[in-house]
């Protein structure tokens, strides 16, 4: 047993003479280890001699292992940090970058922004009629309403043309809304908070988190003008407890692109007058725009062309078949409105309700 231990120990013992010379010359590439007088000789292994590094040389093998190890460590650290970050974001928004910048944005960036050719404030007879004309002229038209029209206070409207026995005022208003929709107006429920001039367009900010950039603004609201306080060039005057906008005869104001129509300009308090004023201002906006326009008129076939004339912009010729189809459609729509009594009661004056 002792002899076997000595043999195993000798297999790993090397003679001092067999080590490389100190001068660095590789004289003996390999070295054998013997096991005394044992019959079986085992080769313990070979040792490759390595050239000593000169000053400034890089041990590429060791450097590779260092870089690989460092990459693994960095990867593990990054993975741990990202995992922690994601968990924190699920727990609290404080770790979400979007939360950091949310308080830095102004009201314009927080609101959704829309663009239109025409924006109309107020959805009574003046605003809806103006919208019918501008939309029919292919101008993108948005009508903003912040509440019911004062027309809903009327018990029975008896001086509006086209209704020999008068008409339910709420029914008429709904028909005007339908007509605006059919001709391409976009109606929105929103109260205007402020108006400002930004470059060549007017910016209309609402309390409904919506901002509208428009080329033309028609004010028909009654009796609210507070949203125009930021427009210094606009001329106004007070009459009693009401404030009115000063306009030219065509509804324009000293502010380029800003118009007014209806009761807000001091015109008489009658539905037909407000509607006519809205039509007049709508036509002014069309004429001030770049849209080719002559008249909003549907003519019988041949009215222009049989005289060798082209159909003017804004006009239309229809044949007898198309005319009858449109007439039949109009009859159907009118019958649907007047087949039953309107379900709503008139809106009472606020002072009466308060009492």
C-alpha cells in the first residue's frame, strides 16, 4: 500500500532539471515522469512552454475572459434594473416618464386639436343658417352649442315665413338642425372658453378639451361675449346688461376672419331676422374665402346651359326626374316632422323658474 502511494506521488513530481531554463530558450518541449522500478511507466502529461510576454504586450487569452465575464455581469445588472423598473411602473405612475412631463404641457397640447374652414359659435337660427350656406359651399363647418337656443322659450312661432298657421318653435329648431346636418355641418356640444389669433388662423378653445383652428369664426351666441375678451381689436358696446359686437353691414369686424350675426350684433330679437342675418354673414364668409361662388341656387335643366352658359359655381341644374325625386323626399321628411305633436314643452324664463 505504501509502495502504491509513493508511485502515485511520483507521477506528479518533476525534476528541477526538467523545468525551462531561465534564459527562456525552449530546449525540452516535453517532460516525462517515471514511477521508480515499477513495470508500468505512466506519462503524467506534458507542459507546453509559453513565451514570456514582452513589455507592452497584451495577454489576449486572459483579456478575452475578462471582457466576457464583465459583459455577463453588466447584462445581469441591466436585466435586474429593467425588471425592477417595470414592476415600479405598475405600482405607481411616478416611475412612468409620461407622468414626469404631463404637468409641463400647456392646455393646447392637452386638448385635442381640430381644423376647420369655418367655426360657428351658437346653434340658434343665425348660427345654423350661416352653417347651411358655408357647408353647401364646401367649406368645412363646425357649429358649437353650449346650451339650448332662446327660440325654445317661444310658445308658438307665428311670424316665420312658410308656415301659414305658425309652427312649434322647438320643432322648427330641430328641423334647422337637421338641415344643417344634411348639408354637411358638424355640430358639437361645447362651450367656448377663449379665442385668440395665432398666425393666420383663429384658435378657439373650449371647455370640452377641444381646440379648433379655423380660418373664419362666426359669433352668433347670445348673450355671451366673454370668450372674446382676448381680442383687443374687436369693438363692442354695452346696452343695459348686454354686450354687443360692432360689425360692418356684411357682418365683418376689424379682426380679420372674425364675423358676427344675429342678436349678438344688436339686431332685432326675431327668429326670421336672426336666420336672415346668419345667411347674409354666411355668404360674406364664402365671398371672402377662396371658394369659387356665384349663387346657392338649384335651377331646372337648361337654365344656364341652353343659353350657352356654363353653370356658375355654387349653382346646380337638375332634370325633371331629379326634381320630382327631391320633392318627394322633402314631402316625406316634412310629414315625419308633423305627423305627431312635438313632445317638449316651452322653456320658461329663468326668472320665473327661480320664483
